[in-house]
């Protein structure tokens, strides 16, 4: 691993500018109810988490006898933190960034991602996916029209991005390093076999608010931390609108409802800001409905006659 006293964003190298719009977002093994879960309003120590994740990345790459990792970079918080930790764990020469915009909304964030990759000193390529996506839509059966279907289109784009990530990983003997955090994971706010696919998830055990604290520890540029989280498929789209609450509320609800198994009424009593019982119930229902995204496909068990 790299020098534990240094940061991937060395002084004077990190970009310092405001983004014109928001970024898309886009492990130690993920567990739905970890035995050592932190308290409902506590947060893990970012210094300790930094060291834990660095060691995890290094160990997983070594165990796979891989030459490094591939990270899909959006210019947003999660992918930037993931890439920075990978650089600290492996060195910049073993981290490759892919920047994959697919529409005009994504263009400013792609430029941010390029600047961040340059600051980290990693090799990276930008591939504009619109021609590929347009051809994909043209050859798909008419019954599966993608026109004016933002969810269907967004899922297809996410899967095209992961296809390119695995192409790069296969070609260079690397692992795909996912960027999903625990908040997204528990709510199923990922595309199955898209951004939800990866060989390792270094942030998968950390809630979004924990990732923000870790970003401060890593000296991630302020403009990245301040970007409102968004999937980036539609103008003005925000995670808080899609999920029904900001991550400060979501994380408190999930810590109590998933990690501590409290019911909606008890959670609403303890989370006063923006978490009425209906919001809490909706978030817990989303968690239950997305269980299929957190498990392997089912198969018959036992032996046939």
C-alpha cells in the first residue's frame, strides 16, 4: 500500500472549481444487519475507515492476482472517494478510470471527472456513450422502445457503462471497483447488473453521510462534496426527490430500521427532522422490495427424485 500519511489528492493538485450542474453516482463484505453496526446517529471514524478500506482494496486485488482496478468515474462524491482510496491502496499506476457520459447533462460532470482523474494521476479515458446507446435502441425490438422511458433508458445506460468497465478489466487483468454506498445498496438505488455490479465495493458498508466524512479526511475537493447527489439522467433530477428524503434522513432511518430493526413508528419518534412515519414506512418498504438486488439469483435447492 501507499504511504498511510499521504493523501491521493496532494496539495496543489486537486481541481478547485464549481461544477455547472450535479454529478451522477453513481467492501468490506456488505451485510444487511452487521453485528458491529454503529449506533443510529453515530458515524464510524473516517481515519480508521480510510485505513480499513485501503487494506481491503489491497488484499482483494492481491487475492485475485490482479494487476489493479477499474473505476467508473462520474465526477461525483462516491466515485471520487473510491478512486482516491484505490490510488492510496495500490498506487496511481494500478488504477484506471473510465468516464462515460451519455447526454448533454453529463458533459460538465465528465469534465469534472477528467480533472479529478488528472489530479489523482491515473490513466483514464472518456467514451461518449450516446452513439452506442442510439445504436442499441435502434436494434432493440420495437416493443421495448426506449423513447421517453427514463427508467428503462437509465438502466440500459448503466449496464452499457458496466459492460465497458468489464471490457477494460478483462483486457488489463484488473478488478472492477464499484462505487455504491450502503444507503444506495439498502434501498436498491442501483441498476441490477449495472452500477450494482462489481468485483469489490469499498464503500458498500458506509452510509452516504459516512462517505462525506471520509471525503473530508481524503481532502476531496469541496465542489465534489457539495454537489447534490443525482443519477444524472434527467435535468434537475436529485436523489432526494427520487428517494423521498435527503441522505441525512435516509441514513438515520436505515441505521434504526435495518441495523437495529426498529419499526416505523419508533423510528419516526427518534428521527424528528423530515422523517414522519409515512416517509419512514416508504423507505423501509423500498428496502424490502429491493431485496432481490442484494442476493444471488434463486435456484432450486435439494436433490431431485
